[in-house]
């Protein structure tokens, strides 16, 4: 049977930029994503948090098919693709989705033999067929936007890590993406350089860019995110506005994660919650509630029930 062509979402859902349903990913026998669902509306900033190995980066890479999802449905910008399919229409849908996504990686992945401007114009010229003079003009505007107006002709070897990452952000923006994906963009940076990258990301969010960010920068998540999603073992365990997830988490796995990471990543926030690195005390929050409900503003959970026996095995 022929593969159906990419379809458009209904008119009343046009502000839904991303819709993911039942996404699963296997690497051989390793089950990394276990049927996750997510809906992102225009202008939202979603920050994925969770322990290493929980599937956050894999989820991000599946969205633009850098990893081939095993099963599920992905719709981005009105283009729907049934994962695990094949054929011409499937490949066309994947191409269209990739054109709608800009991605910034942990590593900068810049061409070392090209200067900042040349790195930014490469894809618009080769992929979108833009004229060089127009691409250069836009590249200079974007490099200025990310604070690198005086570095447009610098090579990567002449730039700091934070400057390289800002070039990478400008490069992604040069493709006029509908959605920006950030995979731990500050994890490879020295501490003193992290702020300059987060500042650019915050400015993008303030400008209405739809973003999905994998990050351990809890302060950024708290201040910028529309919604925080806690992920563990291939499931979305809990999600909601930052104040609800951070100050009143409903699942003890979320609380355990925050208890361990906040004193290091965001001491001010940890102090507000009464968490100290020495004490390792859990924040004073309400007891667990059934995962099927959730308080106002908290999305239904897709993870398994909060099993005390399983939780004990994690400690």
C-alpha cells in the first residue's frame, strides 16, 4: 500500500507547532523512548530536564529525524509523518520537517576552515538556494543579533566556546526555522561563558521563538520556560509550569532529581526550597497524588505509576 502524503493539521490547531503521539525509539533491544506524547504551541519554550540516559537528547534528535524513530507520529508545522514508514512521501515529509527545525548541539560543529559568516551562509546557499550577497547580509544581521558584530570574519579557532555556540545559533536561525531545538547547548562551555549563550536564548524566547531545550540549567528553565518536562527512563514523568514542577512536584522521582541537582546547578533556588547540598533534604511539598490527574496547569503524565519499591531501588 502506498505511503500517504504528508497531511496538514486542522485550521483550529494551526497554533500547534509540534504534536508528538506515541513516540517510541529502540536501539536494537534497548528501549529508549517508551511512547511519549507532547504538544507545543507557537511561542512556547519547553525545557526537558532529567537524569543522563533518560532519553532527552534522543527525543530531540527524533523530532527532526537525526535519529529514525521506531514508531509514533510527529507533526511539525502542519507536516505529519508516521514514524517507521518508508517510501517517497515519507522521505518528503522528513525533508519538510527538517526544513522547519533549527538545531543547536552540545558541540559547536562549525567548519574550522570557514569564518563565522561563511559558517552561517553555508546552508542557506546550498540547501535553500539563496543568493550569496543576500545570505551574507542576513548572516551579518544574525551575528549582530547574537552579539558578534565584531567577529563576522573570525575563524572558529579565534573564538571562545561561548562565541562559537552563538555562531552555531546564528547558523540555525539562518534557515528561518519555525522551531528551534537546543541539545544541552551550554554543557561544553566553561562556567563563565554559559551566561552569554543563555542570554541569546532568552532573547529568542522573548521574541516569540518556539523552542524545545534539553538543559540542566535550572535557573534558565525556571525563568524562561513556558513548561518544564521531567523525563526519566524513556517516559515523560511530570510536566507543568516551572513554578509547579520546581516548587510543588507531584512525583517523588521529580523531587529526588531536583534534590540532587539543584544545590549544584542553582543554589539560590535550592535555598528557597530549603534544600542544601550537605543535608540533601527533600523540599517541603505536598504528598504524591495519582498520576492520572494533576493540579491545574499540569499536563497528564505518560510515565509509569510512582512505585515506592522502584523508587527505593533508584536511591
